[in-house]
C-alpha cells in the first residue's frame, strides 16, 4: 500500500525536529550536572496532575502511576484534576484558561508533537526538562524519534509515557462470526460489505460510534485517508507534498459517509467509551478507536483475543497512527519539586510498566518487557517497530491545535449533512489557513 516511512520522515512531519541535539545535548548534560547538586526531592506538599483520563482503563493506568509515586513520596498529597471527555474535548479548554490565568497544574497530559510544541512551548508556558531527561538517562531507553517530537531547539519539553495506536478496529469475537472478522476488516470495501451482512442479519448498528466532541470522526478521516491514499500521501498533507484538494480526501469522506449507514443513531450524544461498551454488550459488533479501547475492555474484564480482538483499522495495515501522551513541567508549577519527581516516575521503567498494560498503550521505553503485556499489545509492540508511522491529527501530533479543532468542527457538520464536497473544500481551506 505505501512505502515504509523512515523514523526521520515521521519526525519531519511533526515539525518539531531538534536541530542541535547532539551538540546541545553535551552542554545540557553539563548544566544538568551543575543543577543536580541541589536535590529536588520533596516528600511533602501536594502534586496536582491534570489529564482527561476518567474512563475505564485510562483512569486505572493513571491510578497505577499514582501508586508508584505515592510509594516513593508518601508525604505528598496527590490531587487528580482529571476532566472527563475523550481526547481532552473538555479538558483542553479548562487547561487553557488555567494556563492563561497563571494557575497551571503541577504537570499535565499533553500530546507529543504540535500540541506540545506549537501551543505550550511556543507560548513560553513550559520549562524545559532537558536536565531531567539527561540525568535519568532516557536517551538510552526512549527512541530518538519520540525524543525529537518532544524537542524544540536544543531542549526537551516533556516525557513520553506511552505510544497509542489510533488506527485500530476492535471486534466482539462472539458477535463477529461471519459478519466482521479481522480478515474481512483489511480493506474498506470488504469492511463495508461485512457491516452490510451484519445489518441484514439483524444487528441494527454493527459499527459502534461515539462522536460526542467530533474528534472520533476526525480519527475515521485520518485512518481512511491512510487507507485510500497510503501513509506517504497522508504525511505529505503536512509537509506540502500532497494536496488537501486531492480526491483521496473526498474518497476518505465518502467511506465515512458509507460507514454512517451502520452506526448507532445516538452517536453524537455518546463518547468513545460508551461506544466500546456497546461492543462489549453485543449491541454492536465492532468499533474503530485507539487502543485505549483495549484498556476499557480489559478494565471491564474482557479477555484479549478471547472475548475481543484488535487489528489495524480497515485498509491501514502496516501503518501505525501515533498517539503519544507525555507530561511536562509548566512554568510556575506550584509544587515544582514534586512535579519533577512525577516526570521522573512517568519516564521510569516501573512507571511505564505499571501504566501501559492498564492504559491499553505500549510503553515509550524500549526496556519494559513485552511479556507483561497482553497478546494484542505484544503484536502492536512488534508492529510499531516495523510499521510506517503516521502522526494523528485528532490527537495533537500532526498539526497545530487550530487546524485539529477546525477539522473536528467540520466533521461535526459532516455527520449531519453528509456533504462530501462541502466538507472536503472546508477542510482544504483550513489547511490553507493553518498548515502553510
Ligand atoms: C487521547 C489520549 C489517550 C486517550 C484518549 C481518549 O487523546 O491520547 O490517552 O485517553 O484520548 O480519552
């Protein structure tokens, strides 16, 4: 389908290449060595962590990291400031108000790539964490490509805690039967015909969708663009090599329009986790969602590859749509020392080993043993190493916030009006405005 994308190309697309890392790294290490003479550990006060992890799986992963922090720093009171709403649909606005008002949390969840760099770093609201990165030795355990997308200039601005796969199809194995099977899900036409069969067999909404907040439809768009145009075409949309007016974009929208014939009619009122719940209940056969859905299923006692399975979403095999959660240090963090220790836990092997199996993601660190993960995550860990990497629009890596939220709004219009030409043209206008 598409040629393999080198790690370098991934980094280029996210637009955050840290040019002077080699030279700057040595200098930063020197500075870190100077700074580390003053210990930062503090076992008192509080630690406020801001995220949108409130659903099954994601909340459990966060709780695991809190446990590890608490064991190390029992005197610190952890304040969980999570704001519900998948993909930060509510949290991001709350965070923006707090940051602008000079009331940052001690640390907050932020996606690697543009969401971090062209929002918070650009606005000069973050402290670099370069010295922590160096003193913790993360160069030897976190892939350089991930480091680069959290870097700008000669500094590193946050630590990746995981890698999620945005292009995934989850199916209820008991319901899939001859309707949706992983094999049939490998291309969009076969997938649509499987959905058609399931519907004829009496399942009204074989494809569960929770589109509250619209970002879930942006995920369908980015996945379908990869499916119809290939990973190179998709990446080209962000480096000027592909055009947003290309027919591939229209074709991706047309496939979403067809999928909408098979989704639950209340999709605009429910979020991703409720859609996952419909798959588990058997009301629907499958859902297209990031692997935080796996976290949801396992948190609800479903067994991977027994009760459900997960594969690349239709037509996107050999591509890994990257969604990378990170934590950084906002300027003016009220409990700065505690925040620094939190960042260290996030980047640690123990932290990532505790967090990721529950969260549904794979670790950012390469030394967390694959054996502690379920069979689907093990498959994803292997695929991540060889697949072509594409940055997600919906989850902040590929494009600035203004573009992502503009596309989300447009996709909200699209599910109502289903006007392929109008939406394609509006998205192309957004690209002209924000990606040039
Ligand atoms: C993403 C985030 C994931 C997951 C998901 C649903 O933006 O990166 O960690 O939480 O939203 O809330």
